[in-house]
C-alpha cells in the first residue's frame, strides 16, 4: 500500500509550522501575563471614615453645578419663584431664607427635553445645614404646565485641581413603584428631589478634596395616570402649576479618606512569584512534551514515506534496466536466465557423465558451434568409454549453443 508523499510532506510541514510556534509563544507569554496580573492586583482601594472638624470642612473648596430638567413641552417663560434659598429645617423656627444669588448663579435654559434650571457655585465652601431651592411652572395660554419626568445632573470639582470630577446623573419618569404606567405631573403638591453631599479626600491623588454628590430619594408630587383625570385638571385653574423642590443634605459629620494599599508583602509576593514560575514552567514543559511527541510522529511518518518512495524509484529503475538489457542482448542474456538454464543443462549432463565415466582419462574440451567452450577438462576412465563421453560432450555443446 503506497501513499502520496507530496501531500504527507505538506501536512507535516504545516503541522510543524503551527504547533511548535503556537505552543512556544504561549509558554513564553504566559509567565509574563500572570506576573502582570499579580503586580496590577496587589493594590486595593481602602476607604477610611473619620470624624470631621471645622478646619477640615473649611478646606473643601469646590465648584458645583446643578442641572434639573423638567421633561415637558414647556419653556422658561412659565418659570416662577426661583431666587430664594432656604437653609435649615423649614418646619422649625430656626430656618433662614436668603437670596439664592448670594450663594450661586442661576439661570433657565430652553432645551429639546424641556426647561433646564442651572445652578452654579464657584469656590463654594462646605455648609453644615440643609438647603432647599424651589421653583414653579405655571399655565400660559395654549401652553399648560404639564411634565412627564425629570432629569438631573450634579457635578463637583476641586477649584484648584480641575482635572478630576465627581458627578451623579439620572432620569425620573414614573411616580409609581408598582407598575410602569406613564404619569403626568401637575398640581399643587411639590415634587422633591433629595441629594446628599459628603466630603472625600483622595490621599493617593495628592490629597485631592472633592464633594461627592449622591442621589438619595424622589418624592413625587401631584400626578395623574388617567386621561380623564388629566383633562379635568387642565380645565381647573387651581392645578395650573408644577412645584419642584431641590433638597440638598450636607453630610458634614464624617470625611471619607481614600488611599491605595499594597496587600502583598515582600515574603508573600516572593512566594506567589515562585509559585507562579513553578506553574509556568510546568505548563511550558507539558506543551514541550506534546510538541516533541507530535514532531516524532511526523518524522517517523516522513521517514516511512521516504523509504517507500525510494524503494519504488529503485524498482522502477531496475525494471527499466532489465528491459534495456532484454531488448538489446536478448532475454536469456540476463544473469538469472543464464544461471537457470546453465544449471538445468549442466546438472543433467553432469549426472549422466558421472554415471557413465569410470576412469581418470582426461580429454581436451571441444569448442562449441557458437564459440563457447568449457574451461575445465573432463577426465574419462578408459578408451572403451569414449563413445559415451562423445555423446556427453555433444549434449553439453548443444545446450550451450541454444543458450547463446
């Protein structure tokens, strides 16, 4: 059974080009990949909470920006009541009402989503009280005060180091916690958006101090979920407004300190590194053994195919040589034919001569008709047996003549 050596050699070459390179690259890159993971994950971020005092809170100087968008088809022309800041608890008597312009710059912008209330405070100091900002949207002719939700975006950044920014953003669309039914906000009861602000100190960023805003709660005001109820509200002048209140709670009792710490000491790091290299070397040797096994198998297959190909080529060349000798000098000129015929003829003649000869008399060999002759002398016992010897030599000569 023969196989195609060209296809086998091609498959062997492709296998040799794929397997060792892939395994060697994998074995070389795996230790570096695992080492990178160990180095990159050896440090963690640690949050430490400590009690705050007045000097620490006074050092937090941040730039704030509040954007509250009422999702509706209204415009800033319907805005009323913006410009007052209430500090403290509005329920108790210790509340204070101050102009909003004394603390922040405010404006209203018309956007595609609806009117956006923008509040900006540059280089603001940290306050220890609650702060409330309220505004309303009222009905105008052919433009009622209705809304379907609210969008908010609160950002804070350090006044001196403006590279880092902390923010919170989101969208509020449904006032119900039980279904996803859309509602329309309209009425006297205010919609309250509560946010918490707490100080953070990043020790790993050169003691960067940022105020982190965090959304706390949304208390929906008057809203309608049925078309008939909304139609009745639009026809009533008492419900022709949308009240919105922004509540900011300053968490001034604690300061969160953020730092990165190394969880691996020198001994544990070296231990992990040694185990890493042991595992990597084991995996590399496993791949190396697999490659060696496959290469040996491919080499054995190639050697077998080469032997088969060489044997077949030698056989073809030998057949061509035999045919050339056969057609040039005759079929019986080959060594195997001559040896077979000579052996057959001479063996019969020798048997006959041995039975008929009885003396040690020697005679000269006779020449054959074709020029062939015996090189050895034949000894005969006496003169009386010359006739049988003559017959024997004639038989030999005829056999040799026929062989030529």
